[in-house]
């Protein structure tokens, strides 16, 4: 899913550019063409995450619609996402905490509501509603195993209606006790910025329909990455009761240093990654519910990230439950998802209420003082649609070991990257 070579990025950019130019010639998208990688030496603004918004609860994309349709959308911009969520979070929390039993609705009904006065939040994967509610400090009594990859708040008389769509395209809706006048007032605070869903844009019919397409991309900067295994290992070792300084250890043939502990084994690989495996019956880190398990790992990884003092965040990007709960986390830098050649930045496995496995690739990222121009999103989206039906163009950072990372367009479909190292 997340492995591709450095040359693939260049090839993909060329494919996108050529496809965009071809489609433009056909009259389906912009006739203008802008080269994708011109660097501009611009200062980087210093900014801290919003105090009132947990980074864990930030959506991948968000959109505000008026009575005439979508007017404002945000993505690839952590500051703008935080500002938007800071104003809507209290009302969203009230809606989740007072939500009634949901009922099924059709996708046609879901889509029609996107054109009315509403707030749309897309989390990029099927997130358990109970987890999102917990991040908001409330509990939705009906949440259970229900999941939603996208949420929608709109009018239901004098109250707010909550709708959600899961990763399989199933849609549900329910009433809440949240105030419609309050939501409407918050919606009116946002000014049009030209964002639109792909299904409403001529020439983008072949794209993922709910892909949010921006008229103008936010300012994007180059990023520098560095390994921080030593600092990360110190935090994780303490959490797992392993004392690196005086601990017995041995080195495997591949260079991995192994620290056996009473409750589990910590392994520091030569490639910079860290793995922990709980001993049989070991219960160093426990939690009763999926919500608590997700939060326990998130907080642990946040402690590690804080010790490295970078500009990155670690964001939950997958939660699969069955006999065990498997969680994946990825880095995000200034609103851009960052992809490592090894896959997810972190993967945690819970069994019987205890953390059984944790693998982590600790990296620290610093936003540089240089900015990069990119192909306009409408052209990239049109090119993606011409290359594969139902696909979407996504702007990401790829860390293949370079000194500086530049944002690059990739093509995804149903959460999968279509171009891999094997292509």
C-alpha cells in the first residue's frame, strides 16, 4: 500500500502533467499548465497547534456548505483545519453526545444534503464513532461498533441532524439535541474559497466523487527529516519497564540490538525502527475498551514524538477489530500525510486487553524555509481520473531518505496507492 521508489514520484508527476495537458486540450479542464516543482525561498510562520482542538480529532478534509452548495473547504493545511474545528468542536461534541438511534439513508439522500447548509468532515478511514466521541469528551450511547469515514451536520427543524458514511458507502442519519441556529451561525462565518466536490465539477466525473478539490492550494513547504531512534527508544523502554543502560542485551546478525525484559522484548533495528513484543502473559500496558486502547497508544506515541521536538504529528489512520485490535498511525507534517517506504509509521496490536505488539519508525521532521509550487489540484484530479476510474489525486510527503522532502502528487483509490515499487 505504501511502498514506492523515488523514481516513481517523478514518473507519476510526468504522467499527471501529461494527462492534465491532454485533458486540457480536450477542453475538459484548465487550458493553462503550471510546472510542479518550482521552489520559492519564503519564510515559514511559527505556529503551535490550537489549544482547544486535539490533533487526533482533526479531519483530513472539511467543508462548509450554504443553501447554494459548498462554499469553503480545507485540506493540506493544519492551521486552517484547527481554526475551523476550534469553532465547531463544542457543537459537534453536543451532537455526538445527544445522538439518537441512527437509521439508514440512501447515498442519494446523503449527497443531496451536501448541497444544503451543512458541515462535512472526512477522516479518511472508517473511524469508530465511539472513538471520535471520546476525543470530544462525550459518549454516544448507540455508537457500539458503528464507524464513519465522513460526518455531516445539517438542519433537522430547530435541531441539528448528524449523518455519517462509512468506508463501504453505507449511510446513516440521526437526530440530535444540538441547536440549528448555532450551527447556522457558525457556517455563516466562513467565506467562499472555491472548493468543491469532484462529483460537482465538470470534467472530473471519473474521479472519486467525494474528493474535495481546492481552487487554490495552501502554501506548501519543503521538509527535512532525521532519525531519532535513541531518543524514542529511551521513552519506550521506560514505558515498558526496560532499563537500557544496565539491561542485558545481545545483537543479532542483522545488527538488531535486543533487550529482553520481564514483561516483553524491545528490539532496536539497524534501519532505525523499534519493535516491542509482550512476553506471554505480559500486561505492561492494558486498557479495557477499544477507545481506551487507541488513546493509550496515541498518548504513548505522542510522548515519544514530544521527546523529538519536531513539526510532525502522529495521526491514527487505521483501526481494524476482530479477535485483536490492530491500529496504524502515520506522520502528518503541516497537514500533509507522510509516507515511509516501510509502510505505516507505527502499528499496534492489542489482544485480550493488553498491548501485545508495537512497531514504530521514529523520525523527526522540520519544516524548512523554502516553499514549492505544485500542479493545480483540478488538473491533478483530472489526470488521476483519466489514469484510473474512481481514483483521487493526493498530495503527500514521501520519506525515502532524502535530505529534503518535497510535496508530490500520487494517485489513490479506496485508500490504496495505485503506484508501488513493483510497477
